[in-house]
C-alpha cells in the first residue's frame, strides 16, 4: 500500500508542477525563458517517472540513479522516434516501459534482462505492449476531450493527472513481468 502512496504522490506533484510551468502561457520560441521552462518540465517528467517505476517495482532497495538513467535514455529514444513520425512515440514508450521497472527491481543489465524476459515470456510482453498502446490511445482521447471542453491551467492539470495515472497503470502492469525478468537475470 505504501507504494501506492508514492505513485499517487508522484503523479499529483508532477501534475501540479507541470501546471505551474504553463501558468506564464509560454509560446514555443528560441528564448532562454522557454528553454528553461522546457528543461524544468523534462526534469519533472524524469523525476516522476523514476519515482513511479521504483515504487511499482517493489525491489529491496530502489536504485534511483540507475532508474533515472534508464528513463532518460528512454525519453531520448522517444524524442528521436518523434522526429521520424509522431505515432512512433507511443510504440517506443510502450515497448520500453518494462526497462525502468526491471532497473528498479535489481539487475545491473536492465536492457539485457528485458531482452531475455521477452525471450522467456513473449506472450506476456506482447499483451502488455498492446495494453500500453491501448492506454496511449485512451490518453490521446482524454487529452483531446480535455482540450475541447476544459481550457487553461485547469486543462493542463487534468491532462497531466490523466496521463500520469495511465503511465502509472502501465508501469504497474509491467511490474510482475519485470520482477520475473529481473529474478531470472540474477539467477
């Protein structure tokens, strides 16, 4: 139950901070102010994803540095995928979602542990990947509806709460699979 409070706290605090970052109504431009707001937004996103992944992994001792590094690499890969096509981002994030949870659960080679886990439990991986894609579509619809019916900072807060809850749900769905992959990697 304690992990649930960490997850809920991370989602709510991240949504609140992201909402504060849009209060000045920033316009994307090549200015220092916008660059600082963007950097702060990315930092909040990385911190929240790290806390949620570590909480749902329920390892003996969460390895926040390792999880933060894995989340950062996953974000860079998602940004690179977005340059190819925007629809590639949900696929990259859904496919890479187990890696931070495995990194939090224990083994030093999280990427290799996930690859071995896919080899050992391919059906579970595919089902959770499809769940991730379905949650991405659900999040997209929720963001679209919130943008249509709610505006301003309230819409930002609601959108970040919905997206955070869906991301936490996805990471929780991966946690059992990831623990099995982590234990098989350390065995």
